[in-house]
C-alpha cells in the first residue's frame, strides 16, 4: 500500500541512455526529454556548466578552460561522474517541471528503467545502475536494448514465434532473435552511427586533405548519406580546414562519394545480421521470413538501408514506427506491466 502511494506522487521514468542522445519517458505522460548526451564541464573545477542541447552547441567551440564531453562511448559509461551529473539533471528536471502541484516537502524518488546494450559486462551494468541510483532513483531496473526496442516497436515477444529486431544506435548495433519473452540469439556490435560519422571524417581527410568535425560529419550523413544508389543523387558544400595550409577550405561533394565512404561500416552491420540469421533455428527463420526484420534506432534512418539489408539477406525488412524512440517506449511499457518487467529485466538490475 505504501509503495502504491509512492507511485502516485513520484514520477517513474524510463531512460534510453544512448551514446548520442538520452530520452526520458515519464509514466503516464510520455516522452518529456530528448537531449544530446553531452555535458560541458570546467576543466579545473569540474563544475558542470551545461547539459544536453546547450552543451552540444559547444562541441568544438569551447575555450581551453571548458570541455564539452560525451560521457558514454559505444553504449557504455566512459565517465561515471559526468554520466551521474547528466542523469541527476534529467531526473530533477522531470520532477521540477511535472510536479502536478504536489505540495510535499520532498517528492519521492522515482523507479527507473534503463535500456543498456546486450553485450555489456557485469561491471558496466553496475556502473549504469550505480549512476542512476546516485542520481536520485529509488530503484533501478536494467533491460537490454534489443528487448526494449522490440517491446517499444510492438512486436509479439511473448508469443512462441520468432521476432528479429535490429537496433542501430550511435554507439552500438543490437541484433536479437526473440521468442517466448526471451532472447534466443543476440549480437552486440560496437559499430553504429558514430562509426558512420568517423568514416566521413576519414574520407574527407584522405581524399581531400581536409579536416572536419563530428557535427559536420553527422550533418553530411543526414543530408546526403545513403546505403544504395538514389534516383536523384545530391550534392552538398562541406566546410573545414585544409590540412596542408591550415586555412579554411570548402568543397562540393556528392552523395555517391559519401555512400562509398559509408560502405565499409554498412557492410559490417549487414554481415552481422546475416551471421545471426545463419545461427537462427529453422522454425524461427520461417517466422521471421513471414513477419520481416524490424530495424530501429537513428541508424535505421540512413537512406536505403532497409532495402540494402533486404537485398543482402533475402528477408523482408521494415523500419519501425518512430524508430528513434522504440527503446524508451519499451522501457515505459514495462513500467506499466511489472510482470513483464520481472521477466525481461537483466539479472541483478535491482538493488
């Protein structure tokens, strides 16, 4: 009874703690926070100066005394203190902005469900859990991202049928075959959106002797990036620094060149999916062939990627509805269904 009262006045939340973006869903209210996973800190004092969008605008533009950092790399925490500060900021923001007029001297701490990559170690799991608890969570449950993405995409994961989900995020690509509420096979590949950006940076450096930043590479990927030839190939102007002279430089590049730059990483992702399919039991393959492969995450929005995967695997492939939010929506759904949460949470996720 006391726990039910706590649930009424606290804001239980689901978090997609991503390498590139962090999304926060509040039970009964929907997704309230979508912010870049970036924190700006003062190098000497370690004081947090900005978090989220404001901090991202500082990337590559800070003076020597200030550093804008991404505290997660490849889907796992690389800077514990900064991650804790970021989580605390988001949790406090939820309670401050959505208190619904409660006049309690102190709003109870929330229960938190966090999506994590399926390939993380026990130490990395503990780091996420400790960061959430230190940031103000009352309880912290961890569920693996491919499971959360499948739940968020509305796949019938509890049926005795095969479901194949591929979540292409910023730091990891998660591939899983799910049946009867569990993962039959899964693969966590630390190759995803960040590597696509790095491919573009390296291409510009090697082909044109030009240095560009991460944000510029991401914009190029979104604007002209593709996995297969397009009906209308595009061009864009890229501005950066000439490595030989150190002076500003701008050139025009085509979507054909960017596709060439991205091909290595795209092929790695497709190969990983093919390997999972090869290991999948025949009965489940027939289910997947009938239902199709669901792809989610920001990487799924690369133009023509679904068609590229379909061509290479001979499987029907579709992009899930609102692919950027499937993981956090899955976290939110298990907050509403505690029986489902007890079945899919990672062992040791609650302390």
